[in-house]
């Protein structure tokens, strides 16, 4: 996983209580410099007196703004120390007063600049000390102490900066992972809503079409053949009862109760339910023939359900729109997968086909498991739905092969 960390900022990012920390650091440094300057003594220099207080206040006041203007504070502190050392007061090493500004510069990401300035001040301090006190041991002791302090300040700044960058990277990674989990959850919710919508549409559309046809048939036969009219009404009632059972099962699942189906409910529709579906279409006046070829084998439940829903939706559209008397359902079990074709002898369709919920639902069902589908007028007349499905569920496949009216809808 690639995480993009913000580029280093020249100014240290203040925290919640950074102002309090800055005040405490400024007060401590100002007080320490004042005391150090007051107690310093040189044979040829006079006592610092008020100059020590002025230097301490100036250095402390500038440190209050070290986060906002780190380079300005460093230059100002350097000038203040150099100006003080040009007087006849006891000299002060330029390294000690600059430790906090150098630390701030290095922590802000300018380690090279801090190292160069600190090294230059160390050379100036050693040179000044060598000129005023030429004792070799004292010179070596002072140089080592100041070098170690400078190195520790820069190392601490670098370590703190790396820790902060690691913390930002970790927080960014956690936010990214949380966003990915949220997107995955949203995607799954959308997919589940679409699946439920498809199921409800398939059940209700098929049921309403069958009930409507049977009710109309009963009305026409009510006076001439009451027995046939009664049979048509019984068929409509049976189909309606089955649809209500499926909808009740779906509602129980959505409410989060016992998701296990009661014994009286039928199993999930699949290839074994195709003959019953064909028989139902025949009862509604559509002479439907089921033709199966090839070697049939076990398929994934999602594939079997998709085959059933494609045939169901196709026959429903034939009953509602095609003005057909015959339909043929062909299921070809090939090595590469299953091919399902549903054709009729109706009037076909208009030159421009507009997808409704049924065609859209079929397309989404088929492509979601790695298949393809074409929908349009048949060369021999009527309307043809031609779907090609894999034997197994191809998770994550996004093959969009719908062709409507001979043109790809993708």
C-alpha cells in the first residue's frame, strides 16, 4: 500500500499546548543566559550587569517566535550574541545560546542548514577561546563539550522529526484503511440492495404478468366456459400465493430474524426448477418448449439462480409485450459454460430498444458473475435473449457484454 506523506514543512507544526512550551523554554533559556553571563568573568573585562539581563531578555523574547520564524530567530540570536561579545563584557560562547534555535531549524527539516550554522559557530567559539585562553587542555575540554551538546541537539531534533513523520504516516495509513473499509461496506450494501431489488422485481413482475393474463382469461371464459374460468382463477391464486411466500421469506431475512427458511418454502430457484417455470408459462397460454443439450453438471448457486431469473424475466416479457404464441428456451451445456437462449414468434421490437428494470436487471445479474448477454430482434423473427454464463461464479468480474438492438450498451 502506498501512503503519501506531506512534504516536510519549513515551520514546525504547533501542537495543542505549544504556546505554553514556548513560553517555558523562552523563560528557561533567558534566565540561564542571564545567570551564566552574570557569573562569567575575564581578567580584562568588566562585570556585565544590566547587559546580562538585556541579553537574556532578548534571547528569551526571540525564542517565543521560534516556531513561526525559525530562521529569523536563529539570525537574531546570532546577531545578539555577536553584538554582546564585541563589547568589553565577559565573552559568551555563541554555541550555547543557539542550541534551541538550531534544534528548531533541524526539527523543521533543515538539518543541513542547522549543521552548517552550528559548525560555523563552533569554529568561532573555539577560535575565540584559543585567542583568549591558549591553554590546550581547556581548549580541548571546551571544544568537546560544545561539540557534544551541538550533536545531541541536532540528533534529538532529527529523532523527534522522524517520530512525528512516522506518526503522521501511521495516522494517514489508518485513515486510508478506514476509508477503504467504509467504501467496501458501502459497496456491499449497494450490491445487496441491488440483489434484493432484482429478486423483488423478478418475483413481482412475473407474478403480476401471470395473474393479469389468468384474470383476463377468466373474464373472457366466465360465461362460455365457467369451469375453464375457474381453473384460470385458481392458477392466478396459486401463483399469487407462491409469490407472497417468496416475499415473506425476503422480508424475514431483511428484518434480521431467523434467516433459515422454513421447511415448507421452496429451495432457491435454479436449473432444476426450469421445467416448472416452463409449465407455468404454458398454463398462461404461451406454448413454451425447453430444449437442453450437452453434458449437464453441477453449477454454482449464483449461476443457477441467474439462469432461472433470465428465463423467467424473458418469458415474462414475452407474455407482456411480444404478442407471441410460442417460445423456445434453449439451454446448452458446453465445456466453457452455459448458453441460455429464449426466443419467441412475436412481433419483435421497435428499432430503438429502451432498457427497463427487467433488461437492466438481467444485464447486471449476468455480468456480475462473469457472463455476457445480448438482447434484440432475432434474424428469424421475434425477439431473442442470448446469455452466456460461466460454470462457476467469477468473483469481481466486470464483463459488460450487453447488446441491445444489435449495439453494445457498454
